[in-house]
C-alpha cells in the first residue's frame, strides 16, 4: 500500500459511481487486496481533485453489492441480477470470483448455462439450410418449390401441403394395419394358393399366421387405397429430389434413405404379387415375400410428421446435449444388470428350470431394473425374492436420476425456444451477420 495516501489512515473515501455518492472508510477498501479499489490514490485517473472524490462511470445499483462485499469480506448478489453482467463488474473492479459466497454460485453461473442453451438453439437454427434460404428476398421458382415441399413454416400453402402429406402418411399406415385383419382380407385364387402352399412346404414353416398368409390377400379397397397413397408419397419424394439444388443436403437425411428403400421394396413387391399368376415361379414367391417384408422400412416416413413440430426437434437437441447423462445411465445400468443377473443365476441355478444360463438371468435383471417385468422368469426362493425387490428399487433410482436431468434440459430448451420465437431477432441477427461475412 506504499504511496497510497488515503489507505494510510482511517479517513473517509468518497466514491461517485454514475452520479450516486458512496462513502466508506479507507480501510474498508483493503478487504480485497488485489482489487482496483484497494489501490486508489490521488494520482490515479479516477480522482477528481476539484470535487475531492473518485468518479467511476458504472452502475450504482451493482456497485452497492460490490461495496457491501468489501464490508462483509464475501460477495453476495441477488437472484434477479444477470450473472454475466455481475461478472463484468467483478472484472472491472479486478475482484476474483473466488470471493463469491457459495450460496450465490447459482446466481453467478446460471447465466452461463442459459447462454450456452441459447447458443445451442441458434447453432441448430443456423444449421438448417432452409433458414438462410428463407432470408433471401428474391427466390427462384426452384427454391420456392423446394421450400414448399420441405419447409412447412415457409408459407401457408407449404403448411397446407405438409398437413396433406401427413394425412396421406397416416392413412397409408392405417391401411397397412387394416390389411392384416381378416375382415379386410379375401381368399386368393387357386393358382395363387398352390404357389404359396409350395413355398410354405419349401421353407418348412407351420403356424396360423403363415396359413392365413398363403390363403388370403388384402381386399381391393385397402389395396387400391394403399397404391394411391404410395403413388402420392413416391411422387413427392421424386419431385423433392429433382427440385433440390443441393443434392448433398438432400442425402444427409437418413430417414429419406430408409423411406426410399421402403418405397422401392413396396413397389417391387406389389408388381410381383400382381403378376404372380403369369410368373408361376417359386423364385417369384420368394422375391415377393422378401420385398413384402422389406417394405416395412417405409415406416420411416412417419418421421415426416415430426418436421413441423418444434418439440421433436428440441427433443433431439436435448439428447445430443445429454450425452454425458446417457453414458452414466448406460454405465450404471450395465453394472447393475451384470451384478443382479449373476446373483440371480447363482442363487436360482438349482431351483429354477427357466434359468439355464447366465444370459437368461441377465435378461431377467434387465427387465426388472427397467421396471417392465414381463413375468416370464420369476424367482422361486425367498432369498432371491429379496434380491428381486432390491433390483427393482435400484432400477427406479438409477433411471430416475439421469432421466430427471434430461427432462429438465428438455423443458429448459423448450422454454428458450419459445422465448426465441417471440424475440425473433435473436436468430435473425446472427444469420444476417454470418451472411454478410
């Protein structure tokens, strides 16, 4: 403190903070030796010799908490103050954040988490190529058509088209389900029945489902409805591919690839089944059956319904930002499954005919820990009943802790997404600045 005139005595120091006068003893300002206030003297740039005071153009409200921290020896800040702003004040006064009291750590660092959340949302928003495309004032016909087909929020007609395609997808899915019911099936022709029976004998499969499969086919109504729906969906996919200017962006969507494979399988299966009477070949039956099963991949089209629902996008972002919690969940679950599974195997090996190896015991532990409990494998001895109860309780605890954190992150992302949509400039300004660069 050598050369510091005011700090050598108990005189009163006058501080003018943004027009508000604060007074305190000189020794009060020495509470934090490394701070700017601890090194005040008459020769510094902040001293006003005429007014005999130190002037700082800072916020007097925040400074009241700063000065109070000098009196108490620890920094306390209210919950309604932005932590980022208060950290800037600490940096200006050269006060280390280590002096912040533990009870105020949440208020100080909460804003950093909020800022990271908003940055994640902005980054995800910027990664969508349609976002920058919608910022363009003049768009060509090809770009307008692409937004019409791929971005439901780009215009009202695009939203109507998205709703229409969603209805077609739902209708096609419902028809696929109805086609498996006997009410919507009819007997096949004698030629078809002979071919399917030969196929069943060749693969040596005997069950009631196969028996119905080889003797009945969907009625014309669900079949025609399915053909119409798939025609619309296939044309929509083909047109979207043609008008897409960036084929690389189009190909980055995994669900498009899966749905395309499903559509191809459906049309191949439909073509073969419609001409079986002319093909009259066992290989045609095998191909028809194989592609009929492969057409299940068209269920990936259901993810189309999630494009216009923000909650699904936020859910995906939540899982991406919760990788650490998911790793902990899988790690703990794996440990408990192995421990309880092996204990179950060791205790029930001679008492339970269903526990023939450790893998079946691990399966039981997994089903019990996840609180599913099929009931196909149950303990027989009293000791293992206690172990099973402990296994179920541990499962509840292990699942509840990480899942609770993930759920809270989802609500946080969703709340900030709602705020960002209200304050659209939060997204627009970064996009404009990025585009200008």
